[in-house]
C-alpha cells in the first residue's frame, strides 16, 4: 500500500511539473508573438509615394475577436517540422539516420493518432541537438528557403480561405504550433496572417543554447499560450475561434467560444461530434477514407529511401 501511495505521489508531482512547464512555454510563446508583431510593425518602411485613393472602404478592425490555427495537417499538409528537417538534411545539417528518426516519429504519430509524452520528448531532444550553437539569423534565413522549397505548395486552400475570412472580418489570425516560433512566424507572414505562437528555444546573444523556455508548445501548452496572448492583446476568448486536426489540441479548442475540427483524426472527430463542434474536411474522398495513411506512406517511403541509401553506402564502402 505504501508503495502505491508513493507511486501516486510521484505521478502527481510529474503532472504538476509538466503543467508548470506547459504554462511557462505558453507565456514565453505569447511574449515572443507580441515582440515579433511589434518588430514587424517597426520595420515597415514608409512609402516613397502616396497611395492612390482606395475604391473600397478599409476593413473595420474587430479588436476583441481572433482566430487560432494549428499548422500540421490543419493549415499545412504533413508536419512542418518534418519538412524543415528534410530541408536541413539536404543542407547537411544532420545525417540521413537522423532524418529517418524524424520519419519514424511521424509514422508512429499517424498510425497511433496520438503523440506520447515520450515521443514528444524525443522529438524535442532531436530538435535541440541540431540548433544548439547555431545563430537565430541563420535558422531564419534557412527557414525562408525551406518554406519556398517544401512548404509553400502544401498549404490547404480551404483552411487558408477560412483564415482569410477572419482577416476580412477585421479579426487577427495567429498560428499555434509546436514548431519553433521563428519558423512558425515565417509561415504566418508568408500567408499574410498576424503572427504565430510556437515553441521558444532559448538564445543568448543571438545563438541557440540548446535549451527550451519551458517545454514544447504542445497539448495543454497551446491552451496556455492562447490564454496568455488573449490577456496581452485584450481578446475576448468567447468571441474567438480555434481550428485543429488533432485530439491533442482539445485543450486549445476548449478555451475559445467556437471550435472547428479541420481534417480531424478519429479522436477529434468523435469529440467534435459529442460537443457539437463544426467539422471541416478538405481532403478528397479517398484521402479522407484513408485517414492518416497518406502521411504514413510518405514518411515510410522517405524512411525506406534513407535506409536504402545508407545500405548502398555501406556496400560501396
């Protein structure tokens, strides 16, 4: 009995620590999003010549309503961090075996439908290992290139149209993702959105230390980030909308007034039906029927190609 009590106490202790790190990650992400938005406004150069008068009246800004979009499989086909990893591997930032590890994580996620805490920790450690010692400016410049090469053509047109609908209504739109905040900000800017909430990697004098501020922006951390940003920006969460494909994002979807399941996994589809949330599916009939399979096949094919390449090099050696 004593051993059971000790085990439960340790479990509660771990739970409290995870919640503390999630809250810290959310606060750091909100701070970064606000700082990046302010920096973007400050760097806008004045126009050399005045604009001709607009034919349509300007959009009336709605300052208390906003929309929050998950990225992976919601705004973008596949995982943004995996596309980023592919781009880095092509530039020899890490080995083919490391890329195979990223691919395997994607296979496990798409087959199982949910990410385990251990899997998230493993992805975090992999990510930190290749950014430690790199400069922020270097990663941002490479992120711009990789977006053009591997991400720009993977945006879901239907989801982008939903984001534009909010912008046209005078609302601000943020991405919310476990992807590093610098890469998330690039995606947001390229899509014409307000900004992004993402994982914050610690940097000193513009160089990554290999540590995170809090934890990855995942699961409950996303909900903390949305609440923290709402407090900073004066948003009324009951007037806000959130979009995601994953059951992992139920905490974020639950803190706003309107939740929408986009291309949902099986778990989120069931939750959405039970709670009366709207469901949008932009996949074709065949893709929707094979929910999760396209990502599995893509990652599996990539992992197989990597393995074949490694075997070829071993034979050649």
